[in-house]
């Protein structure tokens, strides 16, 4: 009998997408499903960047440079300067989404069997990228009680082994929405210098920081060779399907290695590079307008959740996700039950079970992630569903 690879067996199912068949079955029965399970914004992709693709004029859809179009990389330099990040176009490598940037970073900086320490809960696909690269993620637990702030630096110290090669963060964080402070980043800076570690920083949600400004790992002084930033246009411009991202670093050795992986996959998507290049010319108030929309959705969602008996949701400082603790026994069972066995006024809701965002077995069983990427009216309707569901869920814990 043929078998699949050991690595294939280790590849985790997506906690965000694994319930899709149950959602599809609910819809086939005529039940409306409010999708709070995935970070797919409902805000329209700016017409400016779609028009740039529509109006593109060439006779051959050629490969781009493996590092991405030079014109796009030069345009990104302007964007990064606007947020206080000083790089040149040769320090930017365009990737197929931030996903490829993270994978390239893992493969360029770590060998098979090496380890990267990451605060948990963490973006579930980090585990998948680690499996692909043959490396391991070592979780250090953050806690819902303090809003998922950075765990004490001593816990990172205790997790370091001879195989540790990197620290990985997402800032602002997916799934928690936590925005790391300048003080916390300085602590991590001293740690990577002390132990000679790479610092991977996923900054996909930079523009959605609701209190103050996002502090980038690229802002840190004296650690240019340590920092590898991963970025994407997916959330920033509501362009998830474009699949265009970037790996940014001032470490020339990492760039020289990463370009080899980029050459092996030939080139990043051409049309999305055109869209990304045009996006840099959006009006300066574009981000402030979209950010205020998400802020109002966040405030509504958090208020509704915390008004429910037995529910606790810290106020996230960034991104467009919130983690909530519910009075339930098992979030995986609950999220499936919502789709299979519950409806309220012809509707139900789809949530992401938090267990898939933890690396430590057994954690997150009473937590869910909610993406506030639907309009306020839909958020209110979804919260009505959740409130009613919690009243009758068979395994309610209070």
C-alpha cells in the first residue's frame, strides 16, 4: 500500500478552513452563515489599483525578475519611508504573499531540525510553514487575562536550546490583535543580540494599529543583520487574492540566499505587482479611513462579547481579530455545533477554534478567534446568534 510522507502527516489542518464543509452544508439547508472565521475584509479593493491592472498595456505576460519588478521595489521604498523604515530596493524581495516570505525566511536562516521560538497563540499557518521547511516552532504562552501581552522575557530564555535560531512575532498579532510595545521589542532586541538569533517579524497588519503607531522590528537600532521582516498587500489594501508580499532585510547574506529560493520558483505574480505598485499612490487618508472603520467594528464586537454572560474578550490594539473566552467545554466541538445543529432567525455564525493557534496541546479549548471583517449590522446579527447559542449549548460550563 502506498503511503504519504512523514512530513505530509505532520502538516496540520487549517483551524480557519477545516470547518468549511460544515458551513457549506448549512448553506445548502438554507441557513445564512456569518463568517467571522477568516480575515477576508469586506472593504472594497481600491479602484485605483484594480484600474492599474485593467489598463496595463503589454503584448506578452513575461516573467518578472525573481526578486520582483524593480519599479515595484523602488515604489515600496517610498512606502516604507512613509512609516519610518529606511531601506533600498535591493533589500526588498517580492514574494507570493507573506506566506512565501515567511517560508523563504525559514529556509534561508535555519537548517532542518532547528527551532524558532514564537509567542502563542500564533498564526496557525506558521506551523505549516515550519513543517515545509523542516524546522520546529517552540511556543511561549501568552495569556488572555492580560490581553496576550508579550510573555516575560525569562520564559523566552528558558526555551532557548542549542537548536534555537530565531524568534518569530506577528505585530500587530494574528490571532490576538495584540500590538507589541516599544519596550517589549527592546527586550526582544536584547535577547536576539545576546543569543545571536534571527528576529522574524510578520507585519501584515501594520496599518491597523489603533492606539499610537506600530513599532516595526526594522525601527530597532543596532540589529540590522538580525531582522527579517515579512510583509504583504493582502490586508493593507483588501487584496488578499493578489498573493503578493515581500521579504525585507538589510542582511546581505540572507538576501543572497533567499534569491536562490526565489529563482527556483521563477517569479512572483505579475498582475499583483502592478496592483501593489499603484497602491503606493493611494491618497494619504486611505489608511486613516479604513482604520477608523475597523476601529468602530472592533469596539462594537468587543462591547457585545463582554456583555454576554461568562464571556471575556480583551480589547485588541491592532489587526482585525479578537480572541474571546467562552463558557464552553471545547471550542472545536462548539464551532462545529454552531454550523451543524444551531440556527437563530435562519442564521448562524462561523468562528475559528483557538486550539489551532496554540502549539501547546490542551490550550485554547475555551477560546475562539473572531475576525471583525463584516459590516456593523452583520456583526450585531452574528452576536445575536452567538448570544442565543451560548444559552442553549449542551456543554455550557456556567
